[in-house]
C-alpha cells in the first residue's frame, strides 16, 4: 500500500524539508518502518526505547487518531493519509484542524489538489500584503477566507471616503481609522482563525528586512514605484516569493517573481520619471479592476503554497478590461540585472526615493507629494 | 506590411482611444517612425532623447521583450503583433 505521510515542521529536517512523503506498508507500523528505511533516524523521533510510539506523538490515519482505530496495527489502504503530530509546548503547534475548520474549509478539503494536507499547508503559511488598498483588500480577504495562518498588513494610511469605491476591506464606518485596524477587524470577522499582524508604518529601507523576513510570501499592492522597487529588492535579497500586481484605469498587470527567476528590475529596469505614468489617484481606476487582479494574486499565493499548477512565473499577465482581453508576454531573468543578474551590483537596500526621483508616500503626504 | 500594435491606456489619447492600430515597418524602429507619422507624439513617449526605448516601457513582438531580441532593430513581418507595455504602479 502506498500512503502519503504528512510531516510536521519539527520533523521535516529528517525528510529533506518536505511536508509530505510517501511510504509503503500494510499497516501503520510497517509504514513508519518504511519511513525509517527511507529516512534513517526518523523512527528515533517517534518511538520510545521499547519500540512503541512515544506518548507525545499522535498518529492519524485519514484524520482519525489511531488509538481510536487499531493502534499501530491499523491497516492501510492505497491513498490513505497518515499524519504524525507531536505535542508541542506552546508556540506554533502542529496543525490539527478543529471541526469548525473542517466545516469551514470543506470546499477546499474535497478537492484532490488541496485536501487536508493542502489545507494544513495553507493554515501553516504566512503572507505579507503591502498596502491595504485596492489590490490589498481582495488579496487579504481571499487569503483570510482560505485560512492562511498569519496575514501581515503594511499600511500607514487612514480610511478615506474616496477609498470606498474599490477598497473592499473598509466600510463607511471605518472612515478616519487606520486602514490596518479596519483590515484586521474585517478579516477576523470573516475568519477568526487567522492571525492578523498590523504594521502601521510605511515600508522603508530601514524596516523592510525586519517586516518581510517574518513571512513566507509577499504580495505587492503598493501604489508607487519607490515602494515597488524596494519590495522587489528586499524580497529577492531575502529569497521570498513576490506576487506582483498593478492596476490603472481599465488596465491591469500581474506576475509572480520567484528568487532567481527574474525580478521587477528585469521587467522594468528603471522607473518612469515622476509624472510620466499617472497613478490611480491621478488617472483613476475602475474599482472592479482590483478584484480581478487581486484575486489572481491570491490564487497565485495559494497555488505556490499547495505546489499545484503553473505559477505566473516568467510571464506577465496583461488584462485589458475595455476590450476584455487577457494576454501574456514573457518575463526573462536579465543577465545584466543589477539585482539578480550574473554580476549583481545591488546587495543591500538602497535609497529608493533617490532612485525613483519621488518620495515614498507617508502619512503627511500620502500621494508622495 | 501590416503590423498590429497594441496601445496601452496611457497612450490612447494619441490614438483616438484605439486599443490596437495598424502600422508598417521592416523593423521596430521603422514601425515606431510609422506610428509617429500617424499619431504624432508617440515616438517621444516610447523613446528617450538618445533614441533608446525608455527603460520603463517594454515593447514586445509576438510576446517577446525586444530587449532580449534585437531592440529597435528587431525585424518585423506581416501579421506580427507589437505590444507596448509601460510600468504601472497603481495598487491602491
């Protein structure tokens, strides 16, 4: 019988840092022995001196603890899923889905591409969203609904009435309160299982590493070029996947950067001079555009977490809402790129306000003025 | 020689709001000159003072970035599709 075995974080170093491995055996004990053959030392973590499962280890077959089945002799069928869950004292424990979660995520759980192993990966993942605005709103909402364990939100701004035409994280009663607080309340109202961490400050060269370093995935919903180059550079230097999106009027763009496979600088080596490309504040944006591009960004994050499908890597998706056309052009890693090229010259964060000739917006000048 | 050129929103003021226009030219440079003749101002939006493609504007021929082809010298033929894609920072 071939079964999949979910490996919790504390044991992953034993299995090549994988979250799931395959094992063979007619029952649980045989499968665990097979794992020990594949990954010597594995059973030493699970068994006591008598060769019994240690008491701080729970083993589940298809989400049922084996003490409720036939213990180590529990028979296995092809395709069964075993989970090995150690009790941990405090901190981020192993993910055991509560009945509430099983109910909540049932439409995920029934899909073979997600299942309980995939849902646990989602729950154990974290994502940082740059900007709780037009793009950040749908991204944050869909990731929270999907059950991402920790969502960080960076935004220094307060909710303005003019945001409400498109920023679905905020409501009329939120006007005047910090966007991160409005976002946290809305996200937790949708899914109280999600830990929402608020970073109420502009992201800058001084704090970018410290903030981005806390998360697995970064989603860009920034509204200015300086922040986009900053986030790009920080993500590459920290080896974090960056899921990028931008919108203007009726146009949208989206792409995913995986470290070493091209970056924002490969796509656009330099920003436009100030005033050359208008911002949403200057040219406007159709509110519903945010949902299209933001939803694609959220989908990309979930695909990366689940390891399914083809990520939007080395491809730039162009969305023209007026003609209702989606097109894809190629993104290549540029060997000449100063950040991720063959002879990089950027090895630390630079002054992005100088690079872009425009300030990073902050509370006193939210549009960079 | 008919080449289809896709015009991004910020440049449609020059094309009477057309999202695609026809142009001709044996290479990209010729195509831009032809666009400039029909839609004055286009060349200045796409190229800098030194005659190079602006670094925040990408031009694709059949989905390939011309920076990785022959730049302005990229050869064009009947039926090719040229896409102009400027960097856009909007997210809020």
